[in-house]
């Protein structure tokens, strides 16, 4: 059975990088009729917040990434304690009493003598009597997992044959002195108990994975198949950190990015496929192939995403548009939608054009007396398909300006914009009265 999990820590809003991991896990399960588990990694009680858990769930639901089951690590603490006891018994886990200051001093002196800052395992040498002594002084131990100093190998779905030399890393702390479980062990226990078949996550977890493979092995469990996605960077190749800001799913939603645009974009970014807008989630699932993802960093190009979003909006026909934005009371009729659709990429922009067409125009930069002059040359009679062209020709004959200039100024005088929908049709929709009003007031 294919079973994958997305395991966010509810310590902040979902960021585009993490969302991508969620999407790819989801797509993988859907492609192989598997099970998508949402695991809330909330063992860090100081930083975890229910409101973040709620907002993560909202974002996933918005994107259509529905989970089949949900587990919270905070509900599983007694199970973790039980496993910890058995690992201590097997001497795979050992108590340590160094304070953070002592550890930091050790690291500094290792670094200054050119050695890698790997934990020296001093606590491993403590006798039972030492340990009892520390405890009776009121000192609380933290626990480390005893790594085997050998090379760990795995076949990575994204990175291919992979290996990691465990001699280079410190025995990972798995329980803090205040008793809080750290993700490293808790995650393995969950992955075993919940029968996770594949783990797909970011490349920043490679070292974790190597240590966790040893933990899986030490517990006699099968190691899930792993895949590490390259990290996302901005277009300059710099990390998409919190510092960059503005890239939470909440922000993208506020910027009216559609879930289909985001899902299409993130299912293709970092592969050698072209970035295109997919028809629906079903198509994204059927086109999905984990082996398409490259090892090179994945650039997040906001403009590409925006372009997909414009395509999405522009493809909607009038009925679809009204359905998609059912909460908006559309003033525009079908003919107006057909006229403006090529020029808009969001509901905001649609509203903007509705205001331009049906509302009052804000002051434009076009000279007042020039506007008055323009109005004098408006062809007589009702507006029709020829009106705009005839009007421009009339003006050209009487002014020392080329057609392009006249066109631009008139457009700006009538819409407030230098670009926009086809003017010959737009003036018919505006009507003679409004056109004259805009030129004379
Ligand atoms: N809570 C971890 C994180 O957000 C989960 C990593 C994993 O998928 O195992 O980085």
C-alpha cells in the first residue's frame, strides 16, 4: 500500500516551499491510489500553535489537497516514551548532562583546532553511578541516539544512489532535558506505526534521513523509500527564507492566485517540463512523475505563476466566471467580459474594469483643453464599429499628431489607462453620453 505523509510543524503559516512538499506527496498518493496522511508535528509545545495548524489545514483544503487521515504527534507522547525506554534498554540511546553552554564551548574549541564540531560522546562514558549522581543533584538528562559510524546508503527517488558518512555527524538529540521529544525519533516511530511507504521531503532533511535510516534499522523496521526534493530559491538563486517574506500561501491567496495555477506551477517547477496551466487537478495527477524532478535548486518565479493565473482567468467563459466568483455581483454582461478578458488576471482587475466602464473615472493626466478639442471631432450620429476609426482620422487631419499618439491620449482620457481592451468596442459600451462627459468634465 502506498502511504505518504505531509508533516508540517504548526509553528507558522504554510510557505510555498513546504506547500510544494505537500503537493508532491499528495500527487504521489493520488497517482498510485495511495493514502495521504496529514501529520501535525507539534511536539515543540513552545512554538506550536493551534491557529497555525488551522491555517495549514485551510491552505491545504483550499488547494484541494484533501488528506485521508490525520495524526497529531502531541497525541502520541506515551507511545514515544515507551519506545524511548526500549531503546535505552538496548543501549541505543544514552542520557547526556552537558548544558547548552558546555556544548557550545566544546564546539568552539573543536572548530578553533580545525576539527569538525561533532559531539565527543563524553556522556557515553558515564557510569551508572555518575548518572545517579547527576540526577540526585537535580540535573535532567537529554538523550542522544548512538549512531553507527559507517556509511549509510539509499536509493533516492530524486537524487538517485545516495550515501552519507555518519562519522561526520553528532549523535542526534532525540529528547530534550525538559522531556520534549524531538522530531528525529518521533517521526520514525510514526512512520513505522503508521506504515509509511515513501517519504518525500526537502533536501534540507538529507542528514536527518541518514540518521533516521539507522534508527529504522535499529528498530528492526523497513526503511520507507525516500525522495529529497531540491530546495526552492528565488530567481536569483537565493534561499526562499522567511526573510524574503510574501510567499506564504495566505499571501498568494490574498494576491488572488488560483489554486489550479499554483498546483500547476509547483507540479512543473524544478522539472524539465514546460510550465503550463493544467485543466484540473486530475490532469496534474495523471501527468505527475516524481522522477521528473531535478536535483538542481528549483527557482520560484512569481511572474510565471502570475502568467498561469492570467491564463486561468482569461479562459473562463462568462458562465464559468460567474460560478468561480459567485460572491461577486457582476455588473458586466457577457459582451463586456469578452471584451476585457484578455486584459485581466484577477477579480480585482475585473472589478477595476467594471468601475471604469460603469462607474466614474478618476482624474486622468490628459490635458483638459486637449480633451475638449478631442470631443469636437467626435463623428456625428450613434456609435458604431466605425466610430473610433473615423474619430481618430478626423483628429489626425486637424492636428499635428500621429495616429498612435492620438490613440493613446484618447484611450487614457476615456479609461485612465495607457493599455486595455479594444477601444472601438469599448466606446460603444461606454456610450456617447459617457464619452462626452469624460472629455468635457
Ligand atoms: N516537521 C518536519 C518539517 O516540517 C517534517 C519533516 C518530514 O517530512 O519528516 O520539516
